[in-house]
């Protein structure tokens, strides 16, 4: 499963990329506004220059024509741009039109297999089911991811599934278990994924045992 970072924080993106494990980034207007930045284009271009793989950024228009025009402009910002289009009726039309033009779409705000089927039929390169937000309303977000993954795999569709709205490391495990192609995770979750108390105590014990040897040999 590929790991993307779900953030617009430059420092976090640089760190994730320097670890060599983050191969893409997803952003949205909420994440960009959280960073206190107003120049949307500048922020997205900077992210694209740091990240080796796809960088998803969202349109704000709510009608198909507006989405298509916005997406065409955004697609020109960098080679690795993917345009996020919401899973609405207008979004399906915009996705179909953009896919025909060769513009990569991340079909976002997806909460059901029905929405995903239409996104895939429209030619979306990526589909993003929002796990945490489904859990928030008492549904099983990961079950939706599992259904969508099974669907695209069964029909051998070229669409990649991004488990999004990931809130904790258990979501990452579950996404991997159901075969999600990608999980886009907040920076905090990325760091939590590598944490284990036995690793910390193991490092400490190796260091202490070796120090004892060095001390015994008079080398400390
Ligand atoms: O990738 C989608 C994500 O940004 C939404 O996350 O936590 O606001 O549901 P959240």
C-alpha cells in the first residue's frame, strides 16, 4: 500500500518525503486554510516541487462547467497534479470530460460504492472514500473501502483507491488488510505508524549492553 500525506504543511511534507516513504500528497481547501496561506496556487506548486508523485488539489466550483475550467487551469500548474472533483452529479460530468482530456481526477468526498462505481465509469484515476467521516456518523468507513477495492479489482479497472480521512494507525492497518492501493494519512498518523515501545526499549537495551562491554574493556 502506498502512503500519501494528507496535509498542506510544507515542513511535514519535506520530512515525509525525506523519509523516502511518502510518494504523494492530498490537500483540500480546509487543509490549505489551516496553514494560514492565501495563495492557493503558490502553495500547491511548492508542494508539487517537493513531492515525487501525485499531488491532489481540489476545485471549488459546484457546477460541471466551472469544475472543468478550474481543473484545466490547475492541471497546468505542475506535471504531477491531480484534480480533486467531488462525488456529486456535477462532479461525475466534470470527471468524464476531464478524463477524456487526459486530466487526472481524484474523485473525492466519496462515501459509497455507488458513488465510486460512477467515478470509475467516468474515468477517475483515483477514488477517495472518506473513512473517518463515515465512522463519525456510525457507519463502517472501512467496509466501504473494502467494497470499492473489491469492485475495481474484480473488473480490473485502472482506478486506484485512496483510503482517506484516516484518523489513527488502526485505520492504516485496516486499509492495508482490505487491499486499499493507497492510504493518505495525516503527518501525526505517519509518525504514530513507526512508534512501538518495544523498539524504543530494544534500542535502549542494545545501547546499554554495549556500553557495559566498552566500560569493562576500559574503552569508555
Ligand atoms: O483526505 C481527506 C481528509 O482531508 C479529510 O479528513 O479528518 O477532515 O475527515 P477529515
